[in-house]
C-alpha cells in the first residue's frame, strides 16, 4: 500500500515524463493529460487489481480510457508499471510506431481501442455485464471527459448501466470544465452532471480530482449493491504547469522551448519538495 | 426437399442449438426480438438474450465489451440501423478493436418496402465492405444460412450478415454444398459461355430463374452465388471471366458500392471483361411490395433476361 506522499510524487514524476514526451514528439493532448494524471495514479497504483502479469487473467479488473486523447499519460503510467519498456515511448507518434495518439490494443495493457468519444462507458457496460453473467467479481473502470458528455452514446450506455444494475462498474468524469473550444458550459452545457447520473441509476461521489487521497477513497469504496458508481472528479486542466492551468488553449498545445524549460523547472521543484518532505 | 424457409427462423433455431451447447453465445437485440424471429430463443435461453432497448449504437458497443470478456454475441437489429446508425461503433469497437461480434442485419435491403427509405438498407454493403477486418455475408437459402451460422459460431472474426424477411426458396440441397468458407462462392449454374450472372442473398433465386429463361432462349449462361461479399472469391470470378467475358451482377442494394462494385473492382484490371451492374438506382426506392419494386427496377427474372439479351446483341 503506497502512501499518499508516494503517490503524489509518482504523479509529479509522471507529469514530468508526459511533458517531456509531448515536447519531444511535438504532439499530444497536454492539458488533458495533466488534468487526469492524479486519477490514473490513484487507479493504477492503488485501486486497480491488475498487473502486467495478470493482464490476460479473466478475473483482472479492467480499465477503459474513454477520453482516449489523454493517451500520453496512460502510456507513461503503463510503462512505469512495467507493461512495456519505457524506452518504447521514444518512438511515440513516429513512423510505424504502435504508440500512436490514441489507445490501441496492440499495446500491452490497453484493453480496447478508443479515441472517438462516447464509446468507453458502453464498452465497460459490456465488460461488466459479462462479469455478471460469468459470476466473476472483477471491477470495470472507465474515464470520460466532461466535454464528452455531449455524445448521445454516453447516455445510451448510462441507461443500460442503470438498467442492468451494474455494481461492478465505476465511471469517472475528468471534470475540468474546459474543452477544445472553451468552457464546457458555453460549448454545450451538460450540467448538472451529478443529478443526471443519479437519475440514470448511479451513485455519484464528488471529489477533488487532483487530490489523490480523495480519489483513492472514492475508487476503492465498494459500490452500493445493484448500483453503478460515478465519480465526478473536479480537476484543473493543465494541472501542475502554472501557465497551462485552466487554459482551454492548452488542450493539445505543444510547449515552446522556453515554455518547456519553465514547465520542467516547475515540475522539478514539486518533485524536489515532495522528496524533501 | 422443402419449399424454403425464412433466414431469420433458420438462424434462431440454429442459434438455440449452438447456444445450448455454448453458454458464451448470446443474442443481443434492440427491441427487435420479434422482427428478428428470436422469440423462441428468448423462451429457450432467457439468460443468453441481452435486451438493449431501442439503442443500436449501444447494442454494438456493449457487444464489443461482452466479446472482449469471452462472450460470443450475435447482435440482431434492422440492417439499416445496425450498419448506418451504428457504423462508427462497428468500425471502432468491433472491426478495429477486433472483438468477436457477429452483426446480423435483419430485414435488409428493400424488405421493409412500403415503410420507406428510413427502413431500407440499400447502402449497407458499400459501408461494411469498406471497413477493414469485417467479413460480409448474404445467405441465399436456408441451407446456406444454417452453414453460415455454424461457421460464425466457431469463427473469432468480426462479421456482418445481411438477411431479408421473406421465405427463401431453396437453392441448395445441403448446408455443406451451400457454404464452404470465407471468400468462397459457388458456381451454381453452368450452361454455356455467353454471360455470367453474379448474385448474392435474395437475388440468387432471381438469377437462377433468369438463367433458366436464357437457356431456353439459346443463350449460354452461368450463375455465381457469391455469398461471401467480403472476402471476395477472386479465383471464381477470374474463372468465369476467362470463359464468358460478360458479367451481369444482380443485387438488392444501391448500384453504388455493393456487389456489382465489388465484382467490377475485382475484374477491372483484366481489361477483357464487361461488368453490367443491376441494382437500385441512386434515389429513395419507390413504394410497393418487394416484388413490385423489384419489377419496377428491372430486378425480376424476365427483366434480367431481357437486359442480358439486349447486352449480348449489342
């Protein structure tokens, strides 16, 4: 069991690796990666009952990343957890590399291909339903964006999760309130999300999505019997890089050399501080 | 030999047998168990019928999740909704993710006739044929349907099957003769070398009837049942093209992108074989019974005979 301090350090180091990877490749969804970093750390280092060795085990927990564009942080988490060598990521987005800009199941640790928004919850409903049919006690987690909530297929899937009373399913919304064109409430207002998911049969837990301790607690609390769970994780897009925080323009922006260095300095300072605590 | 059967009834009875022996086989429906003739399945194996409500996109996506966890789902939905409303789910969640989902498009083509173009699927072959890693089939009679379902229940490959609503007259005498493998069609009529009629699904019977009329009129004719629209039987098409150099395709689909297009693509580079495509024109189909509409668009046996005669006399 890792301590909260260890998990915070892990998150800071993964933010740095992601920042470096995007700068090196000159492509990536920077703001989206940094927004959900703490969620992925809480999942992969604490909640998810899965390791590289058990990835094909039918009893493993599953994770489906519906917001596939935040793939850079997912790759870095999987590499750090040992699903593939970290050096593989040097090929990210290069000619013929399997490490492309959205998750594919050609890569060890990735369950299903995503990228087009609005698919992850439905895929997870199918996986959870299979678990019920087979009387297995694995749990399925999926991470969506808040902009993604405008996709109609999300609500078809939510309806079926409630209908089938999937208490082995936890959906998480990375609720950073920004999408590519601006504030989500201005682009297409999907609020009140908590009320909507409750109406679809979910238990809803609202947490600070950049607070690892709160996330771990929400992710590891057992579902109420017969109810799927939604964790509405309030996050900051671009979290950890001062000038990228809460900026829609950083959705998929690549840092300039000056910005890169400044961001690196900020992340190194956080890492140093946590190490000295 | 019986007089024929509906493909949907055959699939249901075959699937009950297969699913009784393998509890991973599931029938997934979108409030379509009645039109898919699945009520006997629902009665026999209620725990293996997954109802998704009127939500075709979610039916496909959830099935991909089921398949990813070891299930073998057969998704039943009207072909129009399954392949067009859900096309992205088919492309991403089934074909691209390579999940073992079998898509059964019921009431395909012009089956819904007077219900109008919202319910017709006259573009489904064009769409599904262009998706990598997806097999596409159109069974012509009960024996072929049975053999196809048996193959699909063992295969791990994503596939789309389009069936219609009406009773299919028998074309074959046994399942083994009707369907052999993916990418294998059948030369089912071989009486001379003037023209080859190529068909799939419900048009196979029409092609055979037209062939009989052409034979009676002294025309040398062959008939190919393609059944596997993708992968295509390139060898068989080359063989008949070697002998006839005149192909006429017959399909319950838009003249764009379907069976005729597939055959034309397969033979274009030869440069020695003409392909004439008979199908539905580029417009919403007119109202009428399916037979009336087929006649109107020149897809009945007499019209096909007359078209072929004109082509050969050019």
